[in-house]
């Protein structure tokens, strides 16, 4: 492991641990509720640092793992890694199928049908619910980008050998 990777993992690890400790203290010790006011105060900057630290540490760990496979003579992009890339499209496929088959979208007191309902379902469930409430889409998009970058890098290195 390179020195800069160790340093970055240490910084990212501190960010992840600080956010989790803050979450445990505020929820279980102080009894705060998980509502819109939860991210007031120190929790907001820790949350932003956590949002940067978690994918950053995943990228560094994946990079180390792929480099070790490459240096040992194995194929760096294994079949399991490719399978996780293909499986990361499942949330997108599910969202499109749900948006097509739902047929209507009701918000407040108005109901829309057809293509407008499709786009409303795609927007509300895809971007707002799955990106903000449950961060599925940012996680899978990050994984897909990481896979494509690493695949291109190791194909280039393999062709140079």
C-alpha cells in the first residue's frame, strides 16, 4: 500500500468513525429524532465529510485490491467484479419498469396519467427517494464509474506488457 493511500484511508476512516459516533450519541444517548432538524449543528459538516469519505475509501480499497491482483499476474477485473457491475443496473431497471407499469401519479390533490405520470414517477422515486432518502443511485453510479475507469486503466496496462 502506498503512503498516500494509507494517509487517505486514515483521513476517510476518521470521517466515517466521527459521523457514526455522532449519530450514536445524538440518537441513542441524547434521544434526538431522525427528522429534518437532525442535521443542524455539527452533524451537517460530519454528514458531508461522511458522504465524501465512504465512496473515497471504497475507491481506494478497490484500487489496492485490483493492483494486488494485477501485480500477482491474475486478471485485475475478475468475473465477480464484472457481475457486480452488471447487477448495479438493477435499481435503474426496476425504476423504469415501475414508472412504466404504474400508469398514474398522484401528488397532493392532482393525478396525472400517461407520459407525464412516467416522468413524475421517474423523478420522484428515482431522484428524490432513491438518491436522497435511500442513496441507492449515487452508490451504483459511483460503482459503475469506478468499474469503467479501472477496466480502461488495466486494459491499457495489459496491452503495454
